[in-house]
């Protein structure tokens, strides 16, 4: 039973400091896009995966490459094309005539940071090859199962303005991503800075932490306190995408074929925990949940024909949902961890 009060366990100074150092190094290369960078860190700490949607030239590829350099992980990039086959990702068995035996050649997914560039340019059978990789962090080739390294982050990109020669991601694949972040154009000042940096020598980033420390930080996320009203708020937001009529928005029903699954609620709470830790807190606030709601839920909503014909987007529905679901009021305990 909870009394609706959050008991502050003390500031996680070490974790927060190291994450801020990592973001500082990344921002030496990446100009602007602060929200995108924070979401990348949140997905990494939450042991999830990230789908970025934006036009080419917004530093999506450079971001994950820089992250790998700062965190000391192994980086691999796969350019998704229509002629790609699943073995190009996960690996395959090769027959050796000299020894009359099979050897296993592991694919590029065996890394810490995998960039699936323009993931919607490969057919469904290739996209589906990532399902086991993303969900269970393992690959089955023939009779054997191979575990991936930790930490493991898939960052996939897709271009929203091109549809020719693309294959939309199936709902099961979309649901494996913790977040879908829409990347917008930089501001005038940021773009001027980008141009200025392009005229100078490339920056060599410093490695701030190793893979083992990242794994330890992922475990620290599980210690972040989530009060019951905050969890109820996350579940209510997810349920409102399935049955908005129960929250006074019955007019939205005709626009939705399927709402977010319970995986949406789980990822909303997990990502809120990671966001709280990134910002130096050991407890989750309702604003953490509402701030992440669009990123976590937008790709889990399947619009109906009426919704598509009316030009309604998943973000429009989520705007209405966030207005309709009341934000819980929680009181911070005045007690400190030393009290």
C-alpha cells in the first residue's frame, strides 16, 4: 500500500556525473538535437532500442558512431537495401570442403551499438531477422544459439519522405523499439554552428566509460523508485490509446484500429526510470512519464482507414490522450537519505 508520497533516496551523483560527461563529449561533435541525444541515452540505460525518423543529413548516423566512441563499445553499421538477406545480419553456416565440416560466420549484429540505416528499405524477412536479436539479445544459427555482447543497442533510421522502394515495418517489429523519435531540422543558430564545424578539423572524442560501467548503470535503473500513482498514470495513458472513450474522448475511436499493447506501459515506466536517473534523480515524476509518452507510444498506434483519410496522426491522438488523462499529484518527502 502506498501513501502517494515519494521517498527520495539521495542524488545518484556518480551516475549522473558520468552521463553528463558522456553527453558533453557527444555534443562536441553533435550540434543541437539535445532531445534526440537524451533519448539515445535513455534507451541505452533502459536496455531498449531506438527508431529515429527524419530526413537525411540530421546526424543520425554520426550520433550512434560518436556514442560508441564515447562509451568504448563496438560499433557496426548495416545499410539496409532490398537485396539484403537475413544471413547478412545475423551470420550463417559455411561448409569447409577441406575439413568436411561447417563453420559459423557471425554477422554484424554481434556488437554493442548497431546502426540499422534506412531499415525500411529491406523486405520483411530481413527486418524480422532482428526480432530475436532485439528482444532476447541472441541469435540462433542452425542448432546453436549465440549470445550478444552487453550493452546492446539497436538504433534504426528511416526516411519519412520517401515511400518508393520501401517496406513499412510490421507492427511486431515496431513494438520491439522502446521509442520512436522524430528528428526535426536544426534551428538557424545550430545550423550555422554545424556549417562552422564542417570547416574545421574533425573532433576526436574521449572515451568516458567502458561497456562494463554502462551495464552497471543499466542495473542502477532498476533501483529508481516508481510510486504507484505514477505507474497507474503510465498504464492509463496506454489504455487510453486503446479505449479513448473510457477517458471522455469517444470521438477518437473511429481513428484507431489498434492501440498500444502492455509493452507500451512497461516501456513507458522503464524509460521514465532511465530519464530520472539521467537527470540525477532516484525517483520518477509524472512529468517524466508525460514527457516520454509520445516517443514511447506513437509507433504502437495503428490508425484506421478513417484516421488516415482524415489526416489524423498518432501524435494528434496522443495530444488528446495527454489532455484527457489526469496527471497524478505526488508529494516529495522532505526526508533526505541521510535523515
